[in-house]
């Protein structure tokens, strides 16, 4: 599903160049659950951004689902993202001016799904995640756990092949964190490929494979469990 | 899908507006005020620019002028109608006057009364509500009233066939009622048939060309005729008939007449549009919109930091930049539309005070509503698009990853642009402020500058037939009262339209036009006019004219003689040849906008139309009561009306007063919008700097030091705005003052005052937010961060 070859990312600020990723070679098969770990600043989030086509690589190549997406223009990237990738962020990143229903519905709007079908699918997913009763509430009115469940619901509503999660339990207490991990595991069992950045060893234990990053490079890889 | 996205975007936009009420008020409210103001201003300008455009024959109507005069002898109209088949119609008007009318017991004054040829209705388009245009003024003693005057005199009853006694001298019969002609260059309230004029004033020499240059004359050319060809034909006609005073006839198109401001003699019977004022008003309309739009842009881009993550999320979910631009542009259009709705309500409320300030007559009738609605929607769309495009591009620009990290808002470009907008806003407002102060200063200068004559406590009455007949008795009755010191008769007083003589010869020099005034010897004493050389009139003439003439210094200079005293005066308009007996020191007969004209004074009791009465200090009220009682005793048929000489003279400054009002109000508005924008921006920027403030306080900064830091930051930009405004205001002010023959010059005071005021306002605006930021608990700020 995912193949990167010498993937590099350098950030330039005035005259300072910071190498965030320094030649990462990665291969993730469909259906895998991969955890990415490492100290702060090691390039975990940068790797996730490149894999999610949220940012462009400075060097190397990136193949996603058999396509070389390294030099895709932003419009093609956007199309790829909405069809194939779901995102779960640490700080939920729900849009404050939209209700829970509207937040979860958003990917379907960008896909041009008809209204009736959108309604059905959103209600089903909200029900699955046990937040249907909060559909008309705004994010500020939800608990952290509920917000993250809404964010995960948004990430899966379009049935993406790949979910990228950046510290999905970072802002949650242990109980809610467990809930979210249960959801991700369940999605993975259903065939969704998941790549998750985490500081938590407990969360990493849920994954098939753990990559360790340091200073922009993969320095260790724990075998599949 | 587009429709769905639009609906979703608008819903979110509405929620955002209601969540950020302060910024919504500033952005949308500011736009609403600006749109209302611009709508009113542009409606007014449109009204002014379309004066006379309601005439169906507009492109064929011309006013006849000759030798620098806007008014013709009555014989010219007769000649043009009979001798030139190229002309379809000719109509003469008299000078407008106030006619005292009486119908039964009801008395009043018409205002705007003109004697007119019947062909006036063939040339100009009037809407007849009663009567027929083809016959309304054909017979002598006919009277046509405007709808409002007819209602004032007759109420709901029909005025047709009713007899109106005018000036206790002539009976006129109402033969027509016309809709109020608001969009005309002449302010008409009533029209009397021109043929009556010759009957009422038997001395009027209808056949002569040398004098009585007093009748605006209009022609409608036959189709296909060129005015240049006709001008040549008229010139040749008068030359061949030996009438050289009419050898340079000019036909001025009606289309441009309202705004014509050339130095034509006798051109004061009509309304004068101020083209410069229209330019100023359009500029103000554009500026005010610009200020409000930049406020909106500033706030929208400042708030971009709050929306960064949203942009990142939407892009992560699959939105491309075009969709986001459309979303943000939609928000801007919604804000603009809401602003326009608010503006619509404001326009209705502000219509009356607006008409007062600009002496306009705007109204929002049903007839104009469709066009106004379409225009309003168009304006909302334009303003929304222009003010929304930049924020839309800025907000949608960040790459998804950068937006999610919150990095894009840390760029300096946005901050520089926002400050740039503040500078531009204040530069415009300060320029307006300086120009307003210059106009105020000039108006004060003109009112305060010596006019060369005494105008304090001088009452002026317009004479009627009875008072004229018993002139001396009236004078004695007045002088018998202890509080009245002087009484003098004249044809006109300074500030009123003076007559001109077409071609008078003085000292052998033929002069095309001079201003003339018939005055008594007492007039010079009452007005405190000084003799520069020679002497005043030797005696008072009781009946006819005398052979003594006085000229002013300007006329003396024109003659170019070493000593003009003793020069022969011939070819006079009153038929009395004579000699110059003295030179009077120059005094102003018109506004200080104009140079003092050449002036000839002579005695001619038959021409006296005014009596000036000097009242001693402290006796004003009692003296007026005495004057009124004497008037009512000697001329009970005539309404007692009086005015003060200084008010008559200063009435000429109505245009300057109007301009001052306009500039004052709209400068204040511009400043308000700029300050409100500054307030909004300051409140937002202090929020984003709470962490910095907390750190500074922890490091030892005092609250006052931090407040000064904030205030000083903004004041730098306001100071820069002043540096930009000063040269612009200097050029505008100097250009405006060049239109005045007498002005006080451009001093530093308006510039310094405007700078100080702008700095004080800006400091006051920003200090509220600065103090709040400076006195906050640093721990709270850091925790919030």
C-alpha cells in the first residue's frame, strides 16, 4: 500500500535548514497497523504529514496504492486525500462552527455524496460511535472523549483505505484513550490500514509493528506481533 | 454539489458572525454605515448631474449669451423668434423675484416668480396637472403655479380661474398648475405671462438693445441645426443692423448650464451646481467605502490565525483551494449583503438630515425602488467581492500541514499589510480633516474680512409702490425714532444681484459691461463708503437722475486715466449723460470669491428698490417694531419683510457653508470608521500578544510601560499617515483656495491641529485595549497560552 524510498523533508527558515526526515525507507502493506514512536522532534509528525499528502517531500519518492504521488499537484493530492485517507489528530481539530453531524458529514460533502445518502451514513457512524444523541451539539459542548470519537467518525465516514492518527489519545484520559484505541483496532480488523504516531507504549502494543524514529531516520523496527 | 457547499458555507458564516459579535459589528456595521453614506451621496450626485435632463428636447435647448452677459435685452428674444427659421422656439424669462400675493384674506409671498413667454412650455418639459401647456401663458395676466404653491395658497380647492392680486399692483388669473419642477436649473414657483410685464412696467423699453440686459433667453433649435452656424447667422444679422453690442452671440447648451461657473454677468437668476462639490462627494463616497472595506479586510485577515486549523482540516478532508476561496468569498458576500440590508434601513432614517445638510430633495419613491434595489445588490456584490477576495486568498493559501501546525499566521507579510491599511485609512481621514479645517478657516476669513462697507445693525427693506411714492415721508418717520440714525435708498445692496449697463463710455473709453447701482448721497454715509478722490454727490435728487457719477477704484484703474474725476459719462443706461465727480474706495458687492468688479454709482429715484436703515446699538428690537408700525401704517397692503445687511451679504457663502457641513460630517465619519477599525485591530492584536505581555511582566515590566509599548506601536503608523496626508492636503487646499480672489492663505494651523487630533484619537482608541492587556494577570495569560 505504502512505499517510500529515501523520503526526505527539509524545512527552510530564513537561512536555517532543518532536516526533519532524512531518507526514510518504509513499506506498509494493506491492513497493517503500524505505530511510529520516537522522542519529540524526531520527525514522526512530519512523516505522517508526508504520508497523508499534507506536505510535500524535499527528496525521495512516495508510492501510495501503486501510484507515485511524490510530485502530485495540490488539487490531485486533495482528491487523493478525500478518497483514500482519513485523519485523526491529537487535538481533534473539529470545526467549531459546525455541529457534530456537520463535522462528520464534511468529507462526504467534498465527495459530492447526495444528501439522503449522507444523512444515512453519518447517522449510522454516529450511532456506532455512540454519539448520535449529540449530533446537533457543537464541539465546545462535548467532552474530550466525545470530541475524539466525533473526529474518528469523521475520519472513517468516507471508508478510507488508510487512516493516519497523530497521538489520538494524547489529550484523553486513560478510559477514553482505551475507547479510541478499541475503535482503531476494530477498524484495522476490518481491513483498514492504520499508521499511528504515539508516545504511549500501551497504545503501541495494539499495533502489528512499531517503527522507532530518531533525528529523522528509522533507527529500529519492532517485528510484527 | 456547488449549491450544497454554498448553503453549508453560508450557514457556517452566519454562525461565525453571531459568535464574534464585536468583530461582526465592526466589520459588518462599518460596511453598513459606509454603504448607507455612499448610497445617499451617490443618489445626491446623480440627482445633481441629471438637473435639466428631464427635458425631452435637452440636446436642442440653448441659452443665448453675448458679450460676457448671461441675460439679454428683451428685443433679442423677439428678433430670434421672427428672423431665424433655424430656431423652433424662443422664450424669455425675467429675473426671479418674490411676489407678494393676496387671495381674499390670505396673504403671502411666492418666492421664485418669473415672467415668461408662452413658448417656455414648448422648450422645457413641464408636467401640467391642470390647464394646457399650449395656452397657459399666451394671454396677458395669466399665472401658472407649481403644485406646492397652489396648495399653499388654495389648499385642496382648484385654483383654476382664480384671481391672485400680486404686489398690490396687478391681478393675475391662474391658468395652469404644474408639478414642482425640482430638477431644473431655475427654481420656479410661479410663472406670469411675459406680455403682462410690458403692461406693468410701461417704462420697460422692449425695443432697445443698449439697456435692460436682464432677461435670460432660451431657444430650442430646429432638428438638424448646428449651434455654431446659427451663432454666425445671428452675429451677421446684428452687425448688418448696426447693433454692435450683440456681435458675439454664444449659444450655451442647456446640458452643461447647471454646472457652468464662468464669470458671466447677470447669471445669478438660476441655481448653480457645484461641480467640484460633486467630485468631492463622489470621492468621499468611495473613500468611506474603502475605509469600511479595509476594516473588514483587516479584521478578516487578522482573524485568519483563528481559522488556520479549520483551513488545514478542510484541506486534509479533501477541499481544494478554489473551494475554500469560494467559501470565504461567500462569507464576505453574506456580510456585505447583511450590511446592505442595514444600510437600507439607515438610508431611510438619514434621508431627512441628509437633505438638510446638502439642501437636497432626495426621496425614496416606489417608482425608483426597482432600480435602487438592483443598484444596492450590485453595490453589495462589488463591495463584498473586493473586500473578500484578499482575505479569501490569504486564508486559503496555507499548505495543509503548515496550517495544522499554525505556522502560516506567524508570517510578517500579513501584519505589514494590516498596518499598511491602517496608515492608508488614517491618511485619508487626516487629509479630509485638514481640508475641512482649511475650508472652515477660509469661510471664517471671508465672513470676518472687511468688506469696505458698514453692515452692522443695518436693516434692509424691499420697497413697494406705496413706500416708493412716499419715500421722504417714510424716511422722516423713521428718523424721528431715537434709535434710528440713518436711512438711505438704493436700487440694490451689496450681496444682491446688481444691474449692468451694456455699453457705457467713460472718459472716451467704451466699456462693454459695468455694474451699476442707483444710490442716494446718504447711502455713502450710511455704508461708510470712503471717497478716494474728488467728492460725493453734491445734492440729493428727488425725482429724476442727475449728471453726477461716482466710480470705484477698480473702474478707475480700468479707465487708465491719471485722474478720472471730471471724465464724461455718456451712452448710459438711464439716458442721463454726465461726469465723474468722485472715486469711491473699493468695497465688496459680491462674495470674496470674486474680485471687486468695476462699479458705477448714480442717482435715480425711479430705480430705488431698497431702503437701508442704520440702527443704534441696543435699540434693535424697539427700532424694528417702530419700522414695522410705520410700514403697516403707510403700506398696509404689503407684507412687512426685512433682512439684515450682513445676513444678505453672508448668504452668498451658502455654498461654502454647505461644503463645510458636508466635509465636517463626512470627515467625522471617516475618522470614526478609521478609529473603529483601529479599535478592532488593536483588540485582536492585544489578544495575540498576551503571552508576550505575560513574559514581559514576569521579567519586570510595569503596566504603564506595557501600555505605552502598545500605544506607541500604533502611534508610529498614525504619524506615518500624517506624513502622507500633509502633502496631499496641501495640494488640495491650495487648489481650492485658488478659486477665491481673496483668501487667507494656507497656514500651518490646520495641519498641526489635524495631526494632534489624529494622534489623540488613535491613542485613546488603542489605550483601552492596551490598558486591559497591561493590567491582566500574567499567570492567567500563560495558562491560557
